[in-house]
């Protein structure tokens, strides 16, 4: 056990054996544990009402195996007692973007698993020491319902729109709340067009999903995530990951990827071939996912975050009857909001559409680890 108060704390490596380190000595010790080596973390995730798929060992394993990230949970519980609370942190080390602590990379949100605001603030105050010691540039957290207290000196960094669809009503009632033109008619159009539908986690579906993902990211002037990331998710989640693909004849036209955890299905990725968008493939896939979620006993479809200025995506989620709320990311120390370089954005927007797919994939493989 590390207990010297004369040294600054260091995050435990996820490849080390299970251990507890004391990172604050008084009045009550604060500890650091490895969530992938200490079984108490999985027990807490399975029992805590605010835990999501992004807290799950499956998600952490995929991040570790694909990107090499390391994790630690900050808690006041010692190794001798059950874990009742904690904040999970990921160490992102990059020569391009700097080293920082994030809870958690590529996760739309990551609620602190705590009982009250006082407990939350105390653990946040502890995380500041990693920055104050010079080990990391900043700490970023992504809570849904908790806000850091003023004493923590965490400041707002980014704000998103977050959508969740209540699945407790009947299937017919859920359908009635869909926008008649933008959702109901598109579902019926897909049925009239006799779009074929498949779901699973096979290598074939994964390949079809990724081909559509490359098309979509090119359309968005962005490199695609590395294929290894999606394969890593499929390996980590097993049948809790589902890829749904819609076909016009034998041509894949749209696909979505969902993850399931307890009674929540999470929509994580979607993609399509824009030439076939009028056929309603994406609407069909969401409707199938909702029906599958209902059949599995899920009570919510987490539709994820949207950039505040992406009015089209926000409207798309609104049309499904999903409830929206603000989702704020917080950072210590305070930093000015990121500014878009307009010239750089225009250059990228011109270059990406003409960039060969193999080069786009290479860019994604090289860059994503640094932007988590």
C-alpha cells in the first residue's frame, strides 16, 4: 500500500495485479484501485442505479485492448470492505495532445458512482492532485446528474444535448409518439420497399457496418474510427453488442451498433449510404432496435449525445419522442473553450472527400488513441 504523504499520487497501471493505493492520508484515506483487477468494481457497476454501459468492465476492456489505456477508480473504500462508491478515470498519454485523465474517453457520459454531492466533491478534490503534481494537463469528467461544487474548482468545458427514450410504455404507444412524417412514414416506406434486415455480431455484419461507417465519416469530413475498435467492442461485449443492417436487395444501405447493459440499450454508432437514405433504412433499424429492447425487458434507449450546434441530429432524436437534457463536461483546471479553426476546417472539408479510403482508415488508426 502506498501511503507516503510526502509524494504525489500516481495512477495504478491496469496491467498490475489488484492493489489499493492510498492517495489521501487524512482525515479518511482515499484509495486507488484497478477496476479490471478488483472484482468489487464489477459488483458496484451491477448494483449501482446510475451505472451505465460506459462503466462496465466490457467497455473498459475494449478501451484497454484496442488503445492501451490504463484505468483507476478513486474511492474512500479500503481493500478490506465492499466497494460502495468511486470515480473511474482513464489515463490518456499522448505526445500529440498531452497527458490527461478522462472519465471516460469515447464515452458519451460517465456518471460518478457516488451517493451524494459531498462524496463526489471529496473524490474530485483528490483528483486535482494528479494535475497539481505536474503529471497531467487536466482532469475531465462527464457526469449526467451531478455537478461539481465550487470548492472543487472544476469548470464547464463543453455542453451537449443528450437524448433518452422511455421504453416503459407499450410498443404501440411508443410508435404513436414518433413524428408522423419524419419517423412513422419512413418506417412504412422501408416496409413498402421491402428492405431486408439482419442483426448479430458476425464478422460479415461487422465488415458491412464498417464499410458504411467509412462512407459516413467521409461525408462528415472525418476519418473513421479504426476497425480494430469495433472488433474490440464485439469481442468484449459478445451478444450484448448487436449490429443491425438494412439491405436494399443485397446492398447494405444503413447500419447501427447498440450495446446493452442491465435494462438500458445504448445506441452508440450509426452509418448509411446516402444514396439510399430516402428508403428509410435508418428509421427501420431504430424501430427494430426499440422492439428488440422492449422484448429484452429494457426500460430505456440511450440515444447518446449530440453537438449543441448539430440541429439536424438533435431534431432526428426529438422526432423519436426522446427526452432531451443538457450534458456538461467539466474540467480542472479551467481552460478556455476549444475554438474551431475556420481555415483549417475548410481545408479538411475539401481534402477528406477526395482522400482514398485506405488513407482515411490509416489516419483513424493513428489518431484516435490521441483524441480520446
